[in-house]
C-alpha cells in the first residue's frame, strides 16, 4: 500500500512538475503521466484543504458557543 503524501509534499511535487513543464525539462513522452499525477495531487490538496476548513470552522464555532 502506498502512503499518501502530506499536503506539503503534494504541493512540493506539484511545483516540481509545473517547473519542469514551464522550463521545457520534461520530455513529451512523460508529459501525460506527469499531468495525471498532477491532477491526482491537486485533488488530494483540495480534499485536505476542505477538510481543514471544516475542522477550523467547527473549532471556531465550538469556541464561540462556549463563550455564551
């Protein structure tokens, strides 16, 4: 089983892929593979951000209610 990268690891990998595409370092044969990986990494980051956003809102809501 492959462990999922952390948010930071995923963002670092995405930055690397984008840099390689923009600089022309990536050969055309691996472009599709790298774009698929990037798409998966973006989905992972979005999911993690959504989860964190919901958790932060819950903590803030719980804190506001405890002050009442």
